[in-house]
């Protein structure tokens, strides 16, 4: 099963704080250790919301809203995508998140990803092949 560990934004991730060598080393060591137990499929940090935008649809029409966004609890600062046998296994690793990050005040969200099989008959064999070709994996 695939899971995403979402690192929620906070004042540190949305501010001008630069990463320190100590934090970079701690995050790399964490991910290296996790990679010995779980298959890491990807991950990255996201730049602050002031450098991004949202696209919101009203009656089917897009509206672009430039960042920054005030509600940091609704913003993603980064993610790690893993493959594991269970949610419990991923949660054990999430609980080991480096305390140097966010001055020890970090919020993580762990969620399973949908697999095509989860949608039952909604995906015909043709659509499954298209999804594999277009999106790869999953």
C-alpha cells in the first residue's frame, strides 16, 4: 500500500528561515533510516505559499489566487511518499520525525493513497491501461 506523509506548513516553513546544515543532515538521516524499512517512492519540500497560487473553481470557471495564504494549517510544506504494509508501520516512522524541524513543533498527516482497484468497476481495463500509461505506477 502507498501512503503519503504530509508535513504541514507553519511559521518556519512559510517564513524566511533558511534550512540549517544540522536540519538537512537530520532529515537525510531520517529518510535514509526509513528507507531501510519502507520503500520511499518520492518526496520533496515545497517553497512557501507566497511563491505559489491556488486555482479555485466557481460554477466551473477558474479563479487564480496568488499566495501567500494566511491559514498555514491548510498549507502543505512537504511530503514523503512511501510504500508500506500498513498505516501503523508508517505511523511508527512518522513518530520519529526529526525534532530539529520546526523547533520540535511539527504537524504531520499520514494518509493512504487510492489504488485503481479501490474504484472497482469505475475503471474499465482500458481505463486502467490508460492510467498506467499516463500516470505510471499506482
